[in-house]
């Protein structure tokens, strides 16, 4: 299986935006592959615990689709799930589980790839296989909003997480900006009812 080569310019922007939006006690779900160095005192949660960055306070291992088994009810103000939901077999269960561990009025910051990104569209048109193989769901804007409504979330806003993409990430010499509908990743700011 081939692996995904990270574009650190767009990843840095995405992680910075997520950290700026987070408030209170923060749980970072799926942190292990790319910890968020902009967070301070967050709790890390993932299937594997290989990285233990010093800016995180504690670490828990488990399946995020059963996250309520690991934490007390209403114990976090913010849950970050950066580039996680597209890897899950049951995204609806995950969204319901997160509501259990969030305080009333808490927020879920969810980032996920945009299937209408220009490079993804071109890849699909020419039957090009991606270098990463673990995305089992891709959510259009409308599908994600419906999924969130179906699981009881209120979408406060949708943000362009990447601003564009580095065309040649190895050399870092050309950043191609995209309009929001064609951006690489979205951040959905979801709120739990009070």
C-alpha cells in the first residue's frame, strides 16, 4: 500500500485554524499521525499512541466510534477531529458519540477533504489512484451538512481549511490558491445544543 505524502504548508494552516477555533478543555481525536503543535494542554486520542508531544497533557488509546467508553459525560468543551471522519466505517456513530462527551454548547471541529477539490476531480476524470488508500468516505458539503443534521448537530460555519495546495510540495515553490468550493479541505464548526 502506498502512503500519503503530506503537504506541510496546507497542513500547518489547517492545524493553526483548528487551534484558534478551539476553546476550553480540548480533545484531539486522531492526533497521532500529525499532532497539532499549535494546541496547548490538549488530550490526545487515537488508535495508536506512538507520539507523545509535550504540548499535549494526556493520551488515550481507543476507537473513536466508541469514544464515550473512554471519557466521562460532558467532559470537553471542544473536540477536534482533523482528517478523521473520512476513515471511519460508521461516521454517524462517531458524531453521536462525540455529543456524549461534549459539554452543552461545546463544539466539534471537523476537518475533512473536499471531493470537489480541483486535483481530486482531475484524478477521478483520468482514473488516477491516490497514493493514500484509507479514505473510505468522501463528503460533499451538502452530504456533510445532512449527516450533521441527521445526528443532531448545528453547523455554525464552514471554513476553507487549506487555502489552496502546494503543487510541488517537495520544493515548496508553487502554491495554487483555490476558491472555497474547490478547496482541498473544509473545517466544519459544529455546535452541540445547550
